[in-house]
């Protein structure tokens, strides 16, 4: 059971025995957070990386099964080279630290996205982190890196088409489960709760297939200001909803 700071006790009650299995977060608002403080955007990403550490640790502590975060989209390469390199540098720093304390944390890590354009060093770090943590049973943290939801679906469609062309399956037999099995998220449960901070009300190509029945939680809080208390609010809001999956 997590230990709460005084302020966190004021938040709506979360029933930790019925948490969503899978929470996905769009870590948005780093740039605006920095701008409001007269800092470079890269300082916002550094603060965002700290928030990610805090939230990932909290998710592990409360016993959440899966946390997925959007760290870098297929569209983020359009940002200035300095900003892209700062984000990659923060990832590298985080992974080096994570590897150092993995044995203790037992967090399982996975990367979702096309890692091929990353530097050899970062690619190697991602693979090493995944390999070391393969058998860990703590919270599974998925980092979406060079990830785009439409790109992911196109890749799955191509793979299925290739299997049809090779005579391994028939087009008319393809099911939703077959498509799911060809996504980066193959084998993971769909997200139950998708959180987007920073006041933006869109999905921005984040897990569009997987989020078909997810609950959404939006808040004006910018990602670097997102605390454990904010996550508790999102969890409590989720628990107050009734999920019907298209039924009654
Ligand atoms: C969106 O905010 C944020 C990103 C594109 C990068 C997120 C990266 C990190 C939090 C750091 C590295 C991650 C890990 C997992 C260690 P924005 O820049 O679009 O903000 P804005 O909308 O206010 O401009």
C-alpha cells in the first residue's frame, strides 16, 4: 500500500484493489511548461523525464500491471535537431539508470515503435533493457519510441498481406485478433485508461486501434507538473465510470 503525503490524502479515494490493468499516458506540455518559466524547451523535457520517473515508480508501487507512455512519435523528428537530440539524451540517461536498478525494481520494460532510425547506442540500450527485464514480474513499462498508430496499423496490414500472398492465411479469415497480434502491442491487454495532460483533447496517433474502448481522462495540468496526486484523480475518475463495451 503506497504511503501518501498529506496533500495526496485529500484526493478522491482510489480503490487500489480494482485498478485498471493498463494505463497509457501522452506526456504532453513540456514545451509550454518551459516557456512559462522562460526556459528552453529542452528544460521542459528534462522536467518531463523526472515526472515520468516519479509516475512509473508510483505505478509499480501501487501494483499497476501495465503503463505505456508516448515518449517520441513518428512526427517528432520534425522538431529542431537540438530538441530531438535532447530527448534522445534523456532517454539514454533514463535507460542507463533503469538498467542499474532493474534487479531491485523488477520492472519489465518494452519499447513500442520502429527503433531502426535511432542511434546504434540507443538501440542497443533499448534491446539490453528489454532483454534484462524479460523475466521480471513487476509493472510492465512500455515506452513508445518513434511510434505512430497509423504507421503501426499499416505495418500490420502489410505483414498480413504478405502472409496471404505466401498462402499462409486467407484474407477472408483475418480477424481483429490477427491484426492485434501484428501490432507492437501484441500480447498486451488494451489500455483501459488513456490520460492526456496539458489541456489538449486529442489522441495524436497514440494507440488508436488499442484505445477503441478505453476511458479518456484529460487535465489542464502540464506533464512536468503531473504528480502522483494527479494520477490518483485520474484513477478515481476511471473507477467512477461504467464501462459497457457497446453493451447495456
Ligand atoms: C510532448 O510535449 C513531449 C514530448 C514530445 C517528449 C516527451 C519526452 C520526455 C518526457 C523525456 C524523455 C522520456 C523518457 C521516457 C525518459 P511538447 O514538447 O509537445 O509540449 P508542448 O505541447 O507544450 O510544446
